[in-house]
């Protein structure tokens, strides 16, 4: 009798293993979908990180890649609000970051406009993220937890820009380093001869008061 009961249990167990309940099937399916999404996200980040490692010189203290020959297109992240930040909110974020880092608000605004056109979820083809287009490694070095948070991104980008100004003591060179990377500026001994970088600097300087263009601030 005990043997028959045990045989029945084993038979039922084998049947359940071969034909799992529908609830379990749904859980497994959702897990597989989540893994697939994670793999796709990782696959977009790996090339950017690899490029940063290979393109950064020993003299560079931040990992910024050299620019492409044409401005990289922006793409929206899924499930992100990709509308530009409202003007009043953007003004407050810029003013706060500029005051903290002792930067002119118009300089910070010009960099944001060139980098992302005020779209907080902008992502370049190289993996740069957010309003001030922080590369993943740079964002990590600056302690950024959410690169798509408008305030966190601008605060970190302003801090990085201020460090570049201290390093070079020259506004065009600092902007060149922000766009092309400090390694390229160090190698060139000035603004690197990249058309995109030169256009980037001209566009930002054109929106500044004349006195700022020569003060290096």
C-alpha cells in the first residue's frame, strides 16, 4: 500500500515537472523577457565603454571620447519623458548650478543647448547621456546616480566644466576639452583641429557677453 502511494506521488511529481502550472510558465516568460531587455541595454553600453578605454590617453583625467566628424544624432530612451525641460525649471537648475560652481549662467546654458537642446533623456550614438551629455565613466567619476535627472546631470556637468576651466585657464580650451576630451586638447596643445569641436566652441561663445569670451571664466 505504501509502495503504491509513493508510486502515485512520484507519477504526479513527474507530470507536474513535465507540464508546469500556467502561473509558473508566466513567471519564467517574464524572467526571460527581463533578461533579454538587460542584454540589449548592456550591448549598447559595452561599445561606448570600450571606446572610452581605448581612446583615453595617460594624460586625461576624465574619460571623454574624441568627437565624431559630424554631430551625433540623439535618440530617446524607452519610457522616458523626452520633452525639453520647461523653461522655468531649466532656469532654476542652471542658476543653482552656475552659482555653486561660480560660472556664468549663459555659459552653462550655451553648453546645455549645444549638447542636448535641453532634452533630458538625450543619448548620443557614443552613449553620452542627459542634458550635458555625460559619458557613463565620466558620470560615475562625478558620482552621478541618475544621468537623466535634469538637476543631477547639470550639477555634475557644471562641476566638470569648472574643473576644465581650472585646468586650462582658458575658455576655448576648456570647451574644447568638454567636447573632444582633455587627452585631445593636451595632445594638440590647444583646441584640437576637429571641425565639430571648432563649431561647438564658436556656437557657445557667440551666445556669451563679450567680456566672458576673453576672461576664461
